C-alpha cells in the first residue's frame, strides 16, 4: 500500500513523501503523538551536523498510540494500541533489547510515528481497553521512569531517601511511579519553577533551587539533561550519601564534565537509563491507568494536526510549554 | 453507508509507452489500481468499494484484488464507454445491490491518482454533511488563460479564483441518482463534463476541499516515470 511519511529533511523542514508500506506487519493509524526532547533536538538542528546528515530524512516521534487499521492475527481493526518504538533485530523481546546495538529505535535509527500509517510488528503493540485513552500517549516517557526505578529496586527500602532533579515531564513520571510502587519512602524534588513544582504530589518534599534546603539522599534521578546537566550532576554527586546511586535520564549534547574523584571517594554508582523495555511499557500502562487524572496534567496542549504547518508549529510550541504538547493526528 | 467508486475504465491513450491501460500497469509489484483500492479499503469510514470495469479487464481485476478482498466489500460492475457512463453503471449497480438511502455518501475517485491521502478522503466525507456534493480542488501554479480558438487569448481570469479539479468528488446519493438515472443531458455536455459539472448544471450546492500536488492524475509517460521515481527514491 502507498503510505505518506512526514519526514524531517533538514532542520525545521518537514515534507510529505509517499512510500510503500509493508502490509504484512500491523498497520496502525496514529492518533495521539507527543513530542519529546529528542525530537526537538532533531527538528531544531541541535544535534551534531554530521549526525543530522547521517540520520535525515527521518520521521520523528516515538511516543504515541494509534488505531489498528486492519485485522490481523493479534489485533482487530479499530483496536486502540500503544506503540513500543524499539524494534529488536529478531522481532522478539529479549533482555536489554533496548540497548542492543542491532535494535532499531523509531525516530532515531528508523522512521518514527509521523506517518499516515505506521507499519509495526504486532509484538510492539499493547492494546488499550480504556475508552478515555488520551493519557496513554504518555506510556513511553513514563516507561523510562519505570525502567530507571526498576534498575535500582534492589537498593530501595523504607528508609531510602530519593531525590529527583528536574521539574519537567520525566521528573513528574519518576515521582508518580515512585509513589505508585513505594508508598512510604521519602522523596525530595529539586526544580526551577514553582508553577511546575505545584503540579507534583503534595506528599513529597518540593524544593525550588533558588532557595532550596538541600539534604543528602541515597538514590537520585537526574531528569534535566541539556546545558544544565553538568551543574546538576555535580550537585547531586556533592550531595549524595556514600555508596549512593544516581540514575542519569537527561540527554546532553555538551558532554558534561563530572567530578570522578568524588564518585570514587564516595563509592557511587552512576547509571544511564534512556530507553525502556517492553515489560516496562506494560507496567507503565498499569500505573497510568491508576493515576489518570494526575498524568492528564502533563498534557499542556492537544493540537489537531491537519497539515505540515500544524506539525511545525507544534514543535515551536513545545519549546515553551510546561509539559507535553500532544498531536491529535488527522493526516 | 459510504461507498467509494474507483474509476478504472480509462484506456490510457495518452500513455504511449504502454499497451495496457495505465490503471493496470504494475508499480511496486501491484497494479496501480490496487494501490488506490487499498487506500480506500483501509479507511474506516468507507463501507464498500465499487469498481466499474470493462469486460476485457474484469478477470484481470478480479485476480488482482483476490488477496485484498478478504471482507468481500469490493464489487466489480460493468464499465461504460466514458467516465460518466462508468459512473452511471456504478450508480445503477449501487441502487440495485445495496439498501442505499438518499443521504448516503458516494465518493468517486480516479484509480490513477495513486498518492491519495487518508486526509483527503476524510475531509471529503466530513464536508459532504453540509453540501450536496464536494469537489477536491487545488490552486493552479500556472496562470490559466482562456482561448476560444487555440490561437489567441480571449481571457485571463484572476488566478486567485482559478483552481484545478482533482478527485475524490463526493456526492450524496440522491444527487448521483438524479444526475445519472433520472436526467438527460446534451451528449456533448455529458461526454465533456465531470460529475461535479453535471451537478453544477443541476444547481446542486458544491463544497470544496483543498487537494494536494501529490494527488496528481497519472496521465502520460512522464507522470508514470514520476510515480516510479518517487517510490524508488524512498528506498534510498
């Protein structure tokens, strides 16, 4: 079948391009898609020019859900499904497939969801039975939080003090997943904007970095990335208790310099967590379904997409939104 | 009910490189018409597809759609000698075969507009609720001039008001029934007009949906090479 891809061909330039699509896989009509910081880096040309030259043209976006367009063995037409963007080389799920170099990640090493129809293995789909399915567009980003927390679960007990650095969407997801999984642990969040910190649960300790009361912690989640990553990571290294763990979730293009001496003195573990596994997706869906009202707050704006200008304008809006810009895909 | 009529009756006289009608030429391992049918088949708003087809190509078409007609909602009827004749045949077939109601929706689309996007189909279906008919139109990038004798220019209309007609053209069933089954037109007008023009003559209200450059009609050899080039380019 002939499909239309909406490809980024150069920074800030998307075109519609016909292509044939593999009918033998499951065809999903995208419905709700959300813009991630990784997509912004491509769209605005913030990645190394050599990388851009290698990757483009590329369909962006890896966070989303859609409607199954035709019956197949596993799904029926009109099923609502969340799409898992990691395509393993053997089409099966296996441990650490998300970091396997042979896997392809949609919107990075292969086309993402900005297409008329997405051809995707049914192994990469999870059905949503909830009629109010908009909040599940956050499944992927929430699954990163699930994945990161899962990697430190053996180190968490009722006395653990967890610190979250950042007040954006990912930090919000980390705090919701922690509250869902661990009712009574102490959580402190360090953020820049009171307006955003106010969205977080009242049950956690919120600190604005302008006048924060810093406390040592045991496990930290860095959800900042970008140009501030270096400062935040080193602040966390300074503050953390000996033998603590810092999960790095924020991507930075600037190769932050970090205080390795102090890491060694304190016997710290730094763990990089950026892509989730299929099981993390399932767990993520369960948590969202339990706290739909809270997760709904992360949708700053829902924009109907009728043409390419709408896509491009959405990217510009995403730069200044508190949380997520979600596309209501009509193309 | 929403039915799509895919027009496949053309003989492709302007396609000099091929002995077979253009809609049956294979690209990417399928006849062009099958690519177009698949787009309507996968659209959740379309219930049935009717294809008027001349006798000599019926078996070819039946064989081509065998693998995709799993829900048996593609129907092939007799074609006509011209585009309007084919639509007439399809409308008669629809009237005879389905429990069609006056306000049911019929889209007509050229099989050779192979890059038809879901968005255009959906916009037609949405717009028809407020009109008798909907035409898909696109701005002309060239200036349009009128020449009555093909030698001198008699008029140059304001370009901002001039558009080119594409398909789908969408109708409420009662309009097509009136035009094709209950009306007579002068033969020249009937043969030279498209369905929307006939509806216009009968004073039906026609809405517009903005089309797309990619929704071009494969007419000549250049167009065929463009289609192949576009699809091949994607592989690189």
